[in-house]
């Protein structure tokens, strides 16, 4: 049994070694991994320990170290191991696949170990088990690593015993010890990694201590162990296990000092100490403040780094240290080369913690140091920001004015800094505008204007002029003619180039208000010129409405804006058509939003708005019809359908009055009646009587056609039958049944006269008629049952390709029903005539 499994595993190995396709390699890797695990488990060994081999397969008098079948397995395992290394280097297999293949190879090699393997075999097994264990750790599966590390440890002991057995004296023993201790150190360090990954702090500490004890004999490993402890410190810090993190980082620093020849170096030691200080700081700054300060001070002594300086100031600020102590900490790095960004971050830190005196003094010294830097403006901007945050607006204005003077005397800000300044200025202006301090808002906007050259026009300047125009309007300073003209030009530019619909709508509203105020102040001749431009804005608003079809609310607002603009234009035919279309579109959008709206109150609001637009539109339409022939214009139909939808969903009591005039219209179309029928039952509307009346009207119009459109007729009839004959009801009034019967007879007459009637509709009619008959039968109405079942059979005769599927079953069932009906009739009492 075991031999068969091994043969299967070996076969998979051979197949994998020949494979080139990545997808197949991945599948075979997984299959091998599962197969090797199965062999191990069923062989009776614990996970990660050598296989137990059945007697006679590997042992016995004079047996070779690895008999022929197992020698072949061992060779395959070694080939697999080397193949995995090659393919991983070539990125054919990933880290996890390599770990699984190492697992398989290592398992197979362990299986072939024998009772007394030679030294070379043991060394190979140690190497393979160590690398397999480390591979599992590296991909985050430490649980799978432990067994292999234990095998490696056991093999090291076995190797040491074998070496001692063949040694000649004291010298040989020391050589052998040194030989195995390197591997022992690695295995124990891997066990420490595994323990940390699994959260076993005590075991990890024991393993690291054992490694430390070996450093006297293996001094070159000092650097490795120090970095390993640092990595443990990083991991536990990220897990917020600050106590463990501080232990590992302290160990890393202490180990790093053990042998200066093999130390990690001052930069690394400083890095360790900075993280140690951070761990203390985040663990409990109040409790471990002294330890945090001591660690960061040591770090800065080892190697002064911006991060260390910044952290020291941060710790001092948290501790509530005096300005004098903080000034001393700042002075530590003022004599060293530090980047401008670092200095700015330090200044921000000081000012955010309310250390204005230290912070602003520091900013001054930074400005002196970077006086010739093109980034000097960043310092001034930070200064302005914090002056404004601290409500020192007058000083901030002075700084802005200094920048403006510099702008025109050869000390311009870099584009990025200038853009940031505009943001600061606009933000301050906006705050004043919100507080209704329009004069102050204008003051800050004017600062922004100062950086633009005369005649310059772009989107930002256009927005700026719009905002200023808005301030003038609030201040009722419409007489600012020059500024008004500039603002109008800017807003016109903005309306043409903006993409953001929210900003665009605001720009257009402001533009219209400005333009109207300008028009009202002009003489009649000049006013006519501005009315012409108003037509342009009307067209612009229309085009924007179409452009924003994906934003229904804004689309509607632009249509309404276009309508409002048109009211300032002469009421000629073209303008009336534009007004009518704008209102129809606005109503259509409100109705569509109403269909999507789930909140009843909001839905009611949208439907009511739609009705308001429609009422105005109807008045315009009355006037417009007097100007020409509109026989082919769909406006009349759209007004009817839109109004019907709005009133039906609002449950308007005047709806029936509206429809009385509709039924009397001689030219009403089939499609219109079908839409009315559909809308009458569309939630929240429910008007089955109106729906049925509309469908009957549509059906009559279908009958009057020279050639009946069978498909449209069938859909209309389907809806009418569904409405007249609800599914599942058995207790139906005779007149209801008769009405439904008439519709079925209508259908049958059309079905008999054309081959175009949809077969699925014929099947549906047959099924409904049959089921109605069965329902009648269940309530003892045998005559009606026979009639309806017979009607169903009549439709069966008109089925095409589906007839064979139903005919045998239906005829048999119909015979059974008739038989039951006859028997049922026999039990009925005779009635004397």
C-alpha cells in the first residue's frame, strides 16, 4: 500500500519535471503537496518527522543504505528540489509553490534516510529541512515549519554524534563542534522566528537567548541576530504589542554592541533606538517618558537623523516641556544639514501644539537659512496659514502684501506655491462671505486678483470674478460698471469651459443676475443688444441641459434656466417652441426622478412640480397652435400622457374628468391608449377600471385595422384577460366569466385567421382557459368546467411545434375530466320538468 502511494508520488514528480505550462505546474504542485502529506500521515509519523518504513523495505542484514525503489525516489526528490530552485529563480513558481515543492522533496528524502545514513546524507537532510522550515515561515505558515526544524535539530545531533564517533582527539572535537554550531545557530534562530510569528513570546525569548550564548563562538553572527531582533521589534510594534516590541528592540541594541567588529553600524543602531523610543512613546508616554527620551537621545548621539530630531521634539511637546527645553532640542539640529520639508514639518508640529513663540522664531531662522532657495515661498505660506489659524489676520495681510510686492519686483513664487496661496486667499474670502462680511471677502479676493496680468483670462480668474460679482450684488454696488463688464466676460468664458455641473450652474445663475441687472439699467437701444446675447445664453443653457443627461436634477435645472431666460426675449414662434420644449423636458425629468424615488414625500414633490410645468406648458401650447399647423407635433399626446401619469400617481380626484375628454377624441392612437393602460397600474397608481377601458379602446382600434397586427393584438388581449380574469380566483361572477370568455373568443377568431399569432401566446391562452375550467370543476360548476376545458382544447389545435409536446397529455387529461364530469353529473338529483 505504502509502495503504491510512493510510486504515485514519484510519477507526479516525473510529470512535473517535464511540464512547462504554468497552469499545469500549479495544478501538479498542489496535487503533489496533498499526495505527500497523505503518505506522511498514513505512514504513522507525526507531522514533520521521518516516515516509519515497513520492515524489509529499507532494513535487514546486508541491506544497502537505500534499496533500489527508494534510491529512485530519493533521486526524484533531489531533482524536484533543484527544479524548484531553478523555476523559482525564473519566476515560474511563486514562493508558496516553492515551499510546497520543498516540502514534498524533503518528505521523500526523509523517507529514504535509512537506519544509519552516511554523513553526506545527514548534511543534505539538515540543509533541506532548514530551508523547508524557513520557506514556510517566510510565507506566513509557521505552524508547518516547526516539524522540519525539529528534524533538522535531530539530524544535527545525529551528525555531531557521528563526527565524535570517528574523531581522533581533542582538536577534532573542537572542529566538529564549530562545524555543527553554525547550523544549530540557524535552526534555533528560525525557531525563534516561528515562535514570534505564532505569538509564543516565551519560546522566542529562550531561542534568542540560546543564540546569544553561541555568539562567543560565532561572533560573525552578531549582525544577523541584532537585525533579527530588530525585525521582531518591528513586527510586534505593528501588532501594538509595545512591551514585547521594547524588549526585542532593547535586545537588538544590546546585541549590536557586543562585538564592534561585527556590529550593524551606527546608522542601524540609531534606527533601532528611534523605534524603541517610539514604542515607549506610544505604549504610555507618561509612564515611559524618561525611557523614550533616553532612547531618542542615544539614537541622536549614534547618528543624527531628521526623524530622530523630530521624534525628540514630539516627545518633549507631549510631556509638556518648557519652551527653553524645546528650543534646546531645536538647536541640536540647526547646525546640521536638514531639508526644507523637514524644517517646515517641524515648524508645523510646534505651531500645532501652540508653541507660537518657538515656532515663529524657528520659521524666521529657517527663512534666513533658505533665503536663496526657490522654495522660500513655502515658508511664508506656512507662516500665513498659522497666522490666520490664530486669528492674527492683520499680520497675515502684511505677509500677503509682502508677497505681492515681491511678485512685481522679481521674487515670484513658484507655480505650485502660488496656486497654494490662491487657495488660502479664496478660503479666507469664502469664510468672510459665509459670515456675510462681503467687503472683507472682496479684500481677500482682490489679493488674488493682484497676481493676474491685465487682459488675462482663464477658468480660475473667471471663477474669481464670479465670486467678486456675487459680493458686489450683495453689497448692491451694481454701479461698479467696469468690474461688472469684466465679471460678465469672465463668467461667459467660465460657462463655455467648465466641466463641473455644480460650478457651471452657479456661474450661469450669477451671469444671468448680472446681465439682467445690467439690462434693466440701460436704454432701450442698448437693451435690444443685450437681449440678443440673452438668446445666446438660452441656447447655452439648453445645450448644457443635454450635456448633463446623466445628472437628471441638474439637467432639469438647466432646462428651467433656459425657459426663464427665454421670458426676457420677444414671444415669437421660435421662442414659444423653445419655451414649450424646455417645460416638457423639465416635466419629463421630474417624472423620471419620481419613478426612481422611494421616499413618498419626495415623490409627491417631484410629481407636483411636473404638473406645474405642464400647466404653464399647456398655456404656451394654446398660443403656439394659433401660429401654424402642428398636426404632426407630438406635444398634445405628451401633455396628455405626462399629466395622466402625474395625476394618477398623486391620486388626483380630477383624473376621471381628464379622461372623459380623452375617450371622446376621435384621433387617439393605439399606442397612446396602451401607455395609459400601463400607467394606470404603475405603482403608486392603481386604476383597474381606467386601465381596462384604455385596453378595450386599443383592442377596438386593432380590430379596425385592414390587416391586424397579431403580435400587438396578442399583447393587448393578454393584458386585458389578466385584468379581467385574475389568476387563482375560483369564485368568479358569471358576468366576469362571460366577459373573459368573449376575449378568448376574440383571440380564437384572430388565431384562426392568421399564422402570425405568437405561439407562446396561444399556449398561454390554452393554459389559462384550461385552468379556469379546472377551477370551476373544483367548486362544482361542471357545465362551466366542461366549457372552459373544451375552449382550452380548441386552442391546442392551433399550436405549431409545441402541439406534440402537449397533445397526448392534454387529450388524456381532457378525457379524464369529461369522465369525472359525467360521473359527477350522475350523482346530481334529477330535476322534474
